[in-house]
């Protein structure tokens, strides 16, 4: 574990996408530093570059240039396998559309990241999964399949899956976009609670202003640049 | 760790099969039906191979190895005297064989042709002069009995080895017996004296042909003159082939030698205790013959010149089964490729999720390959069960085929062979896994962000 | 003196006969003979129906296939369309018989229980077919036509083409050269159905047979050569042709088994 207080450091990160023959810039030189335990929202309009920023921070997309340090490791220089290992150990993901495996029950879905984590012995799986499920208050649904759950419950499963491996950072791209407002608030409450309780760093994107009000730090992004 | 991980992946792959039941069912059915067809074709090919090989080796007296004077296969029928094996040659071969392992038995053979008559009419015959000292063992060999049961069913009368050489016992093919009007064999007529037919054009002449089992043979003897002698039909058999069923005659080697006025033989046939060691044995035999009698050659029974019907038929069947195999391979490749492509595209977001939480592309591919393997495996298992069931049914239905060139028709019997099924299954599994590999590889290597967002689709 | 007169008159008569005999071909030369007549005449010199009661001769069949030589001698009895050939030498073949009833041929060997019907086309020995050994009846068996006049070994001859009238005759097609002078066959080519030559034969007529008091030429030698391998030859040497009275029973197949 790196002793640096910053879990994420982005320096002059640029990224553009090809749209036909033209290059469309998504990030035009981003500099961010996230400290451990921070609960941060990336806000901005649709197409502003929020998802691109989260993807690069989560090592699931590569910047065209710039430096990305996750827990002190320069990820732009890692090969695919090393990045996979880093994601598994350091980062948890929560997706807008939950992305649960329909043929696995809640318990099995949550256990998925543990299965490939060599640092966590099999004997710990049950405790960790159970704890994660308790933390999101769906431990009674462990045997259920995803299609037997409501949208809010599914997102809780996704949060439990993100937390099961005890990552230093949890990334959530529009985690409440598919939820009603009641459930959206509950999910944000849950994330805040987990942030406080576990000290996990949260970085999530949203364009819901009501949710933004509940978050201590905002990173405003527009046209691929961070607004002061 | 790895085993646990693989077990979990296998569980996931197994459960994934339930996700698109209809598609997987269609793919599985295509594979199962294809494999059933392959099993039927292979069962037929295997059966034919076993029947024809044992028929050639034993019933046709070709042996596992044939020993001939060099050039005899081409020239014996033209210059038999020059290409026959003399008594000295036979002795040399006997001495060589005596010192070799894996030799079950050996025999002396001669062939000749001429005319066979019933007192009124004559027809051409092709005679095999067989070594009566081992004829009992050859014709009652367990391999021949196992695969050519039908030969025994169509045999009538007694065997040549039950009579002394001086008796002139002969067995003739069923078609030839019919042509000659010889409806009964020696044992059915008792000691009936030859019936002289004074008027061959009389209406009762045909009835008189069958009143005795006596026939006459004429042939050009090896000294250039016309030779003839009597024969007594003691048995009747079917060769199974139209080509030979109207001409084949079997008699003792001594009787044919007398007809052809020679003491030589055409060839010696050697049977092996362990036929699988044929190549090894023939190499050994050739090196010994090279020293002892370089003018002689040893040939394996599969040589096209020794077994033209076997090799011709098997080449045809090989082409047929290969064609069915290729069609099956294409069906499997296309079915699995299509199924795997659809699946991986449908699940691209899920692939993205797996990749996001740390699964690398190899692991992702492994999950899909396992799915492909399970789908192929289950389909194969169903195909094998269906194939065995179909074979059982076909065999029970007693379907009679009348292939061209075969006399009297033969029952269609299909024989399953574990090795063929095993090899076929392994190839199909490989094809299934290979097709999946091709279909999923590019997807699992895609940009994860695109996969997660669904942009890949 | 009387004796001399008798001798002289006999001599004159003989000369007259010989003149007549030698004049006959000359007359034939003048007018083209029909193919059928030509075949009948040439058949007579090869033993066919030369004498109504029958004739006999001996024939030695010597065969040489290039490496093996063999020889069998037959005694021939011929009457009308029937013939019986009985082997007289060597000892191994002695008593073997071939009976020709019209176009049917029977083979019999002492000790056999029944005779065997054989084909005239089957080779008896070397290049000689069974049908070659007995009398020749080309007039009966073949449809002939004269196609040319050629010289064969210095002799003027009609070249004839013969086609089999029936399936069970010895050859399918024959090219036959008949001497204009003696009306005897002097050369033959035997053809397959497709028209390829497979055997060649030449004939000599040094024998004479008494036909109604007339000495007519009779075949003395037939040499058959394989068209593809000239080393394979068979020679039929004919000896002692003579008129003989043969009972019909001699030619009855049922009497072969005695």
C-alpha cells in the first residue's frame, strides 16, 4: 500500500475519440488529485467528458497523453494483465445499468472479484461477501437471482460487489441514473455511509443536482476541461 | 486456487448455457444430428471394413501376407509356369517362417481357370486350389466367423477337408451351381452314380443335371495341352459378389495341380497371430527373404493387387465418410461460431463488467471456451446416444441392401466403434472450442470502456 | 506288247485326267468364282466333306511358346459335319478325344465320368484353337466375299474377307487368301471382333487324297503364329489323308464314355 495521501493523481490527461474522419476531444488536459477517503462527484452535462474521466481513472480506457497515478502507480505504462490485476485489487466499479450476471445469485455476483484476487484466501470469501451484503442491507437476499430484485436492490448488489474486495477506490458512473429519486437518495446515502464507515474513496459521476448537494467535493467538467 | 477458480468459471460457463436456451438448443441439435449422421456413416464404414478385410484375409485366402515370385501378380496369369513358386521356393519360405514370431499359420495356393461342364453345357470357372491341411482353420477362423456370419449361413453341404484328395471334392459358388443345374450337393444325393444325358435338348435334361453332383473341368495345362478331370460337388457357397458368384470354384490344391499338370503353386499365404503387427512382421520377413530367396516378395494383404475389391470399396467409403465428416465439420463450425458470436455480442457489457473488476482477456476467453466445450460436449453426448439408438434400430429392422456388384443383397448392419466415436468426438470438441475461440477473441480484447458502455454493439 | 498297250492307254488316260485337272483352274480363272464355291473348294483341301463316306488323317500338333515345346499327335476321323480327333501320342495324352458334332465340340479323357462341351475358340495347344484341329468348314460357318486379287509367295490369290455366321464358330473374322491355281487356302489372318489381327496362318498342300479316283491336294502343314509374339508358333503337320468308311456311331457323344 502506497503511503501517499493521494489515491488518484491525473496530470494533463488528454483524450479524444475518432468520429468518422475527425477527432473529437473528450478531455483537453485534466489535472486532478483525489485524497484517500474523499467522496467526490464529477458533474457536468452529457458529453462533457465525465465518463471518459472515470474510465481513465478506472484504468478501463487509456489517455492519449498525460499521466495517471492510481495509488502511486503510473497506470499508463502497465500492460493489460497488470492493469486487470490493479483494477481487481484497488478499484471497485458501480455501473449505471448494474451489470449483474443474471445466472449467478446475489452472493455469487458479489464474490466475483474475490475469485481472481490471489490476496484473499477462499476461507475469507464468505465473511467478506456477507459483510458487504450486510453493509448494503441485502444480506437476506443472498440466494436470490438478480431478476428477482428491484432496481435499488440490484444497485446495492453492485455496490456490495464493488466493496467486497476492499478496494481503495470505488468508481460509480451515473449510479443512480436508472433509479427513481427515492432509491437514488438511498444509494447516495449508502455510499456516503460506506465512505464514512470504511473510509473508501468514492468518485462518481452524476448530472442530478439534488444529489450534488449532498456531496462535499464537486469536480465540474465542461467541454473536456475542469471548471474552477 | 487455480482449481477453485476454474471450478467457479466452469460453474459460470455451465449456468450461462441456460441464458439463451433456444439458440443453444438449435446449435446443440445441429451438432447432435450431425454427429448421429457421422456415427451412422462411420458405423457403416467400420462394418464394411471389418467384413471385407476378414473376408479378404480369410475367405479369399489372401492371408495377412502373401508371398509371391516377383512379378507374379502381373504375369502369373500369362506365364504361370515362369511365375509360380517351385517346391524349393516353398521349402525356403517354410524354413524362414519357422523361425519367426507372430506367425499363426501359412498355406499354399494356386489359381486357375477353364471350363466346367455338367455333361451338356459348360461355363467358365475360376478355381482356387487350397491347402487342405489348414483350410479348416482358415475358414473357421474366429475373425471370419465374427464378421462374416452370413457366409456360413449360405454354405451348403460339406467342407473340402472332409474328403481325401483322390475324391476330387469341389465346392462351387451358388451362381455357378445354378447355371449348371446342380441343385444338390454330394451329401444330399448320397452315392448317386453319374447320370449320362443322351439328349441335351430333351425337356427332361435340366432335371437330369441335378441328379448327380458330378462335374467335369477342362483347362489349358501348364505344359500347353488341354487337360480335364472330374469333380464331385460337396459344397456350395456364396462369394457375395456377382462378379465371382457365377464362376468361383474351390478345390484342393492337389486336384487343381492335377488339372493344370503342375507341382508348383501360385503363392503362399501367411496369417498372423497379431495382425496389428503386420508392418513389423512383413519388414522382418522381407529382410529374411531378401537373403534366402531374393526372387520372392512378401506383400501385405492391403496391397491393391492382392485385395482390389477391398481397396476399391474402402477408398470409396473413405471418400463418402470424409465428405460427411466435412459437412459435419462445416455445420459444427458455423453453428458454434454463430452461437458464440451472438452470445459474446449480447454479453459485451457483461464482458466489460468482468474486465472492469479485474478479469483479464484470457480468463474471459476461458469462460466462453468452457461454454462452447460444454455445449459441444452435451450435444455430442446426445448425438452418441441418438447414433447408438439409430444403429440399434437399423440393425433390428433387417434392412437388405442390393449394392451394385453384390449378389443376393446384404443386410445393412452398422457397427459402432469406440475408437472412431472417441476420435470423432475429440475432433468435434476441438472444432467447437476452436470456433468459439475465433468468435470471442476479438471481443474480449476490445476497449473495456466501450464494452461497458455498450458501444461495441 | 499288250502290256505296253495297256500301259500306254493308262498313261494317255492319266495324262488326259491330269490335263483336265490342270485345265479346271484355268477355266475358273476365266470366270470369277462365287465366294461360296471358293470356300467349298478350299475347305475340301482341308478335310471337309471331301469324301462322302469319310476320311481319316493324322495330325501332329507341335507348339512352341518361346520357352516350352510340346507335341501331341491325333488320329482324325471325319464324316460330313462330324469329326473325331483321338490323341495317340504322347502316352500322357493318349486316349483323349475331341468330338466335333457340327459346331459342337466335346472333350473326353479316359477315366472321366462324362464328356465336356468345349468351345471351338478355346485354345487346344499353343496357338491352335480346338476348331483348328478338325476339318475346316468355312463355307458353312462364314459369310465370305472376294475383296482383291493379290500375290502370296509368288502365287496369284483371291483375298477374301470372312465374317462369322454364328457366335459359336472358331473366329469372328478371317482374312483368307485362296490360290487361284489350286483353289486352296494358302494364308489366313484371324481377327478379333474389333478387327485386330491376333493370329496369322500359312498353309502347305503337299499331301494328296484320292477323291473319286482323283488325287486332289490336301493340306500338309498349317503354321499358326501369334500376331503379337512371333516366337509363339504352332504347327499342325498333316499326314496320311485317306478315304475311310466311318460308322455314324463313331461320332455319337454318348459312345465316348466306354
